[in-house]
C-alpha cells in the first residue's frame, strides 16, 4: 500500500517563483520592455509558474514546438501533448530577439515574471515567444481566495488529510445528478478520494462566467462526503476538446497529486474528444488510455448515462435493465429549457445548482439584450432605433439605453475621425458599452453603420457572453439612401470631397446571418418596429 501521493510528472514539482530573487527582478524590470498579458495568457503563465505544467520551466521555442507537434516529445524524450508558448500581437514583441529580457505584466501593470527570450517567430500574424521564465508573483485573484491552491499547496493539504490515491473531476460546467453519481461511484470503486477541480480560467470583466461555476460547486459540495472530498480551483485556460488537451489535463492532474482522471461527462458541442467513448480513438499509434498510462494517470471514461426511473438512479446505458423506463435530457434541450424558463426534471439536476444557474442566466424575458442595427447611411437605422426604444420604454420592466451613432460620436468618440481604423474603434466602443448594459439586465439599442463583418462578429461575441444579441440589417438599397440624403453626404462623397465613405469609396460588408433584415423603402416605421417586436417575442426576450 503506497503511503504518499503520486510523484509529479517528471519526478520534481517545478516552482518558478524564487522569493529570494523577486526584489531584484522587480528592480531590473524597471529598465526592461514590458508585455501586458490578457487573462488567458496570465492563466498559462500561472500554470507554468506554479508547476501545474511540470516539468516545463518556460515557454517552448519554435524547434521544441515542432517536436511536440510531430512526435509529442520534450527535449529529454518524455511525452508532452501540446505546445506551450507565449503568443502576442503587441508591437513590442516584434522587436525582440534571442537574449532579450522582458517583463510580463497584467493589464494594470502588476509585475508577474521576467522572460528571457530564447526564440521569437511570426506565426500567421502573431508573434510567439519562447524562453525561460523567472516568476515574481501570481496573477492577483481577489475572488474565492480560500479555494485557490497551487500544486504544492494542494499536495500539502491532501497529505495532511492522509490522502494517497486521488481521482480528479476537472470541469468547465456545473455538476448535475448524473455526474455527481458517477463521480461518487468512481471514487468508491477505485478506493480513492475525490478532488473536485473546476477549471476557472476567466476574468472578472472579460470572462466572468466562472463565478457561477464556482458557486454551483460550492452548492453541490455539501452533498459529497466531507471526509473524502476536496474542492479546489484550477486556473487553466480554456482549450478545445481534443485528445491532446485531455492528455495535458492528465499531466496537470498528476502534478496536483491525482493518479486518476474522469474523462468526458460534459456537454461540449465542438472538438474531437468530447465524450468518454472517444477514448477508443488512437493517439501516436497507441490507445489514448495507454498513452495516459505512460503519463502515470488512469483515465476513467464517462459513459453515456441514463436515468432509470424504476430504480431512481443514473446508470451507464450499457448497464440499464432491459425493459426499464429510461430517461435522458440532452445538453441542447437543457439549455433550451433554461433559456425559456421551462421546468428541469428533478432527476436531472439539484435544486441548489439550478438556482445558481438561474441567477447567472435567467430566462430570456429577464435577461439583458442588445438590438444592433447596421446598414448604410440613410437606411433608417436611427429612426428605427429611436422608435423601438420608445416602444420598449412604454412597456417598462427594464432600462433602455439608446446608443445611436451620432450620440456616441459626440459623447464617447469625439476625438475619432472617419478612417477605417477609427470607425472600427468607434463600433467596438459601442459594443463594450452595450455589453455592460446587457450584463446588468438592461436593453441596449445600437445604430452605427458598422460596415465590417469581423467587427460585428467581435461585438456579437462580446455581448452574447453576457446576454442576448439581435442583429438587424436595415437593408435599404443605396439608391433609396441617396434619395433621402438631407445632408448631401453621398453627393460630396461621389465628388471626392469625403474620403472612405461607406457605400461609395469604402465597402459595406452585408451581414451574413442577421436575426432580421428590413428594407424601409416601402415600409413605414410603425410596421418595421412591429416586425422587430415580433422577432424579440419569438426569440423569448419579450413576453
């Protein structure tokens, strides 16, 4: 019987923060160039500095990345599934060369580490940096402080509790009844203690969804045996589901002291390794589970689970009794019911978990949302936006904010001109303000020209993470727009007096999949607004 936790991957747990060097590094950094890291880069750096990625001691060079991608091997010949590099689009990265030292900071200038550059290369417009990392401090986390532990801290805690064999459940989604029962059963069958290790890579402003995830785990933790269960947070950045990502998770699990890892069990619409049965695929001519075994971690495939009503329990479908009444609820159907405020069966989830999810994502009629008008100058965007705002204010129930292009120009972007770059910046500012309104359960109505598809996609992504987004293409033809041109802007543009004018000397990229398209040529305002209200009702935002 072993009397200690499994050793870290590679034998030694890496710690890149030397307290004796921190003051000297901070002083040196005053004269070094800096790179500001976004939250995902900070997650990757934190995983490196704490030893979660042991035995790595820095970001990989181009040659090391190529070897990992081709053969999944590190320089010492040990297995490694994915490249780990520092990617940056900042101009400062382009001027770096091997031997340079650069300070890595968060967005507020907090000193995190010094990188000694070994390699720098251009990867399709993104600069990638490789080199040794000397840590100064972990990214500040003002939230859930008592639940955060480095691999060394967690190993020490588990050791004090007398744990020797540990099974990990790493999750990016809340735990429902089937996952709860499978985790509990797996721990019992393997005579192991259970580490609930939700992946909370995120940011208070840019990606705050992890708050709900942690609260849901705090709620469900009370249902597990306290003596054999531990909850701790894993600051891993999000990755697409794949066999390589799963094997990296296995390495991380081992570095935190776990020799078993449950694989699968979450609703993941994308990726090549999303379910327990995907473990049957091969990797480097070996079964995936066998490769994980070489890492030293046993993968436990999460099977397709069904609820056996006759027995009032969840079972793997292969173990369900013949002729029994079997119930299932797909991830898509669960999300549909949550959006619509419909009942979730008691057998599917716990009431305390559902309460947390409803707090974070209430039914659509109680969510904030953005109506984003886009179209040519003179198409009717501003008129429609003002009329829609008035109708919604008449209804009451939620605050309504009108972000018309001219209003925003006057109060938020007065220093900007009308170049492509400045117009892009203006639309992104509108998107940010709208996302804040939406996040706080209000209604934002935006009416910029917004001629570029990529910018509109970015605004959609920004807002859909916190609420609803309804894009309306005011598809009025340019001939109609010119006939309405009270300011004579089109005539000036065609005469060359206004450069980069949308529709004349600069393109308007038509939306690919707007929620609604309206041509106001022969449609009065009341009829057009009614179409929009009906669409909002159909999507569930109005009741």
